[in-house]
C-alpha cells in the first residue's frame, strides 16, 4: 500500500527501467478500464522538437487571463515532479497526487496480469494519471497536452483534440524517430487527426511536404507560418521581444513577450494563431487585451532564465542542435559585448558535437561537468570529445558552479546549458544560495 507522497513518486519512478516502448495499446487498455476519461476532455495537442513547453505556456497564460480553467501536461519537470500535471500553472498538490496514485495503481498493476502487452512505461503511467485526474477531479475548461517524444506512437496520442500544433522538426531522438528529417516529420505528423486542423511554425519544405501529405489523407486543414500567418520581429530589449503578427484570421497587431529570443517570437505567434482559431471556430470569449496581457505575463523556467544578475548567470535547457542554435542567437543579440563562460552537461544519447559546434561560436571558455542522472555523459567524456581551444572539466557540478561564480568578472557572464535535467539540478542549487 502506498501511504505517502514520497512513496507515490517512488512508485511512478520505479517504472523508469522499462524505458521507452512506443505504442498506444497499453494506454488504450488502461483508459478503457476507467471508461475512457480522455474522451470527456476538450484538448489541444502540441508536438515538435523544440518550443512545445513555451507554446503551451503562452496559450495557458492567455486562456487563464481570459478566465478559463486550463490544465497542462508537460515534460520534463524542472523543480518538482508535480509540475507535469498542472491546473492554471499550479502543480497538482501532494495529497491529490498521492490519492491519484492510489486510484490508478490497481489498473496499472493489472496490465501485466490481464494482458500480454507488458508493463506500462513511466511516461504512460504519468499520462494515464493526468487524463484520469483532469477528467474526474479537476475538470478544467481546456487541456493542453504536450507530447513526450515524437507523436504517432506517443502515449498522449489517444486524444482527439480540437486543434493540433507542431512547432518544428529538427534532429533529436534519432534512435527512436529515425535519422532523416522526413522520418522525424512523419512521426510528429502522427498527431494529425481526421478533420482536425493543424497549425505549424515549421518552414522547411521537405518537412512541410510530409505534413501536407498526411493532412490531405486526414482531410485536415493546415495553417502554415509564412503563408497563413507571419510575424515580423521589431525589437529586442532587456524586457523581452516586440513583434507584429498578421494572419488570415485576424489583422496585423503588435505584441510583446517577456521571454527572450527570436525563437520565442515564433512560439508566441503559434500560440496567438491557435488562440484566434479557438475564438473564431469555437467561440471562446477571449479579448485582444487578454492575449496581450497573457503573452507578457507568460514565463517558462529554465529557458534563457536569468538566475543571478551579479554576477550575470543565465541557464537554458537547450538539449539538441536546434535548441543550441536558438540559445547562441539570443546570446549574440542580447549580450554582444560580454565575454561568455559556459558550464555544459548533457545526456550521452544526444548529438553532443552538433550541439557544441553552435555553442563554440559564442563562448570564450567551456567547463564540462556531470549531473546525477542515469543517462548523463561523464565530464571527462565530454572534455575528450570537445575540440574547443579553451576548456576544462570537473566531475562535481556544484564545485564547478562555486568556482565559476566566484571568478566571474564584470565584463563576463556565465551560461549553464546542455540538458533540461541538468537545469533542474542547477535551479535547486541557486535556490539554496
């Protein structure tokens, strides 16, 4: 029997060794056992290599500003496990998570006993918990579901949403999704449902061709960035980004976001387009002022986040090549004159050299380290892989941070990056300071 919150989280994590087992049969079986709660939810489905979390957060903030109860399902968490299942930006309370585990455990345990499908994975269990909780306990007006990996066989793909969003497609998780962009695109496009429109900020022709082909088969309309809606970046400042967005659904308007980076302009544009679709086709009562205020108030921890101003320390969860491109572009735009020292740690299953290739263009020195995670690459391993001219390594990330922070001069800044799991540990460290 599970009696405490700690035991509940430990039980969920005990399924981590089952790894990733793509497929929807275990999810469908568990949901069917509890009368398919996901079918009672009004949902938006968000997939893409990068920008899912930010897009979800922009939409959540706008909808919440307009007075709607908004549930979100995101991954991974940064500060607490409970973040993954949230209502109006607030993680599920510990006592409700405990009760939720007690409710779903008998169903999860019965999968191996009553079927030949094998044990559910950790991610499947968390997804099942979220759907059960949203439908039976919190009962929000709308749920924003972020895919975990890919789309076609992702455990969230049992939903039939009002709208599907795909941020972009780039190289990540190739061992599961495929080595070619078109292979990865096909997996992401697996979230497209019959008659459900797709909005995307992807612009690469070979990827769009895949989306359009699958959408045509599903009779799903596609709204494309650069054609059906388009943003013009106006200004970058310490307060964020200003841009103009025009679209087929609404006239050109100017918006401001507090999150930094041109990539965030695209994420915000996708969110605004989705919100306007819901206004036009689902009669959601959202005023223009709700959109502007919601965008400005939206923030997302671990994404180009300033955790210290003296010395200047920025943390960013860039964990693939595209994410690192966005990070370096934003650094160049916002801090052109600063000398940049990087602390880097990453998972060993990532395309580390491709990530570092972009980071090298903006930094003056790099320190490699490791964090407590079963897939993390060792600091020495990263150091030996690196071809950068100014580098060192330390297997203790806390000692690394202490030394680096103590030695940063006024004309320098520290950037900590490489993995969202690493950033989770870093935020804990700074909270203790």
